[in-house]
C-alpha cells in the first residue's frame, strides 16, 4: 500500500455524515496541519492556507458523506431514521450501518417487513425509507436507551475499503466526496515543497449533502479570486445507461462538469482546463448534471462572483454503501490539478473575467 492508497482508505473509512463531521474532520486536520496555516469557519469546515502573495485560489471538497439520523425509537426497540443526503430507497434494505452513540458505536442493519409476509401484489413494489427501520438487536425501547442510543444520533454506512480486480479499482463508501478531499491534501503536499504564483486555500467543507452549507461559510472566510471544486462524478459505463445520458467511464481519465442544476463554469477557466489536459496528454471526460449541484453553486456566487470550475474523479454506484473509483483516474486528476494551480498567476486569473 502506497501513501495515496493509505490516504484514500483512511478518508473513506472515517465516519462523518452532515452535521456530525467531527471524526473525519480530526483526520483531515491531522493531514493538513503540517502543510499550511489552519483556519476554520464556525460550522466545522477546515481551511489550509499556503502562500502569502498572488491571487487567492480556493480548492474545495466536502468531507461529509450521506447517512441518516435516528428520529424515533419504537416500544419494541426498532429505530426509525431520516436521511442526511440523497439516498435511493432501492440500495438500502439489508445494508449494515453503524449508530454513533455517546456510549460508542453500535452495529445494526436496515430492515422492513419481510416479503414472505406481503401479499403477492406488494412484493415487487419498492419499499420506501419511511417503511424501513434499523435493527440493533434490541427488544424494547429501554434496551435501546440503555445501549446509549438517543434521538438525533447519526447513523453511517458500515463499509470498508477494498482493492478490486486488477489492483487499480478501489471500492468503499464515501467517495463522494472523500476523493476530492484526498486530492486537496495531495495538491497541498506537492506545493509545500514547490513554488506557486498564488495563495492556495485547501478547503474541506461540511454539510454539502444537505445544501452546500459549508461552501457558503468558507467562501466568506477565503474570499477567493478563483475556485476549483473537486468532486466525484457519475459513471455511465454500467448496464442500462445510454451514451447520450453519460459517456463517463471508469479508468478513462478525470472529468469536468460542463453544467449542473446551479452552476455553469467560467468559460475561460473551462478552456484553461481543456488546454492544460491536452498539453499534458491527460484524457479528459465531460459530463452534465442537470439534477444535482456541488459546492460551486455557493462559491461562484460569492461577493460579485468567482470564476469556478468542477473537476472530478469518476465513480460507479455513488450514494451507496459501495462505490468504485479507479486509481489511474485519481493520479491523472492530481497531475492535471497541480499543473492547473501552477498556471493561476495574477495575469491568468485576471484574464478569466476580462
């Protein structure tokens, strides 16, 4: 296991759903502290500053992952939950989870009424989250409370980092967006030993999955001249997806989002990304996300506006217990990002809005 793989494993296996990011934040802070000056907003986001002169370049990735919150305990010891972030009901049943309590972590499983007890006309219907529960093996409310569970406790997917076939495909929870956090750390590592014509702000935001909240507060803190959002992207190379719906493939290179529901990238910055990738002979993939948004939605509207672009590492099966990325995509994204940041001097940044 090399340094990058270790970083990716530690970040994805750490727990941190929206509003409860303290565990992953401590891990990220440990990586960032040797690399620059640490600042923070007042809702939990971290900012690492490198440099003293030049345009203010913001690299933003969110450290929260999708999960749940306990909102009801039944008399017979089952937990009802609310989603924190976007979950597709179909990926939940039978999945293991961890309930984070003040007494420690409790394993559990998501269940619903067994199909054996359903009438035939209901067996093929999709079970909704509201009809599911978390079973921690208790038989009463008193037993649940004795175990330490309180209303409002966070619940995270139970999943571990695994290396798949060929040695370059990595499977874990939370690639959205721990892969972006890893890129931020690795870029800061590089420029801690290399000159750069700007001030770099590596930002790990909170609560992106529930409304890009940390993006707003950290944009106020950083006041960037230009921003690069680092995210996962949705692969279209699985059965059932047409090329016109998504042409993004695992292992075919990093990506750039051309449009999402709340942001169109700065066109000059977009072209700089394309030109830089071409010069480095890095294959670049393109996607559109009309039904979603990123931290860029808040950051590009900061003050009078910030030139912003979203760079991605493709991932299969995001917003589930087990998504997959490819190491080559990560390494190429890192090379592209390092080159791009190195080109963002005062003249180049001024030209983005000329």
